[in-house]
C-alpha cells in the first residue's frame, strides 16, 4: 500500500524511488515498509554519505529497472532488519 510522502532520505527529498548501488536494489519511499528498510540501511551504513544512493529521472520504478536495479522484496528483509 502506498502512502505519498511517507518519508524521504536526506538530499533525496524529492525522489520517490531511490536505488542502492551496492545491492542494485530500488526502494519506493512512499511505501512505509520499504522506507523503513532504506532508513535502517541509511542509519547503519551511511549510504548517502558514501554516495551509494541513486535517484532516477524520470522518478519511476520502470526507470530504476532500466538502469539495472531490482525492486526490494519486503517480507524477509523487513523482518531481518527490524528484528522481527
């Protein structure tokens, strides 16, 4: 379920879809579960500071896929990162 404006990463406030270069995974920041995952990764690994985050133009999942990124699967990853 999508919740517009659920959250954004620093320096990527206008980007709904962001990719993480070390895993080639794209996250939808309007999805609360996916944003929780990317937020945990940012806090643990300083992805923004290490320049491992990429935005897409146009800001779409399709553009992320065009650039070789794969959508995140939230079930198992969410439980792993949030201790569930």
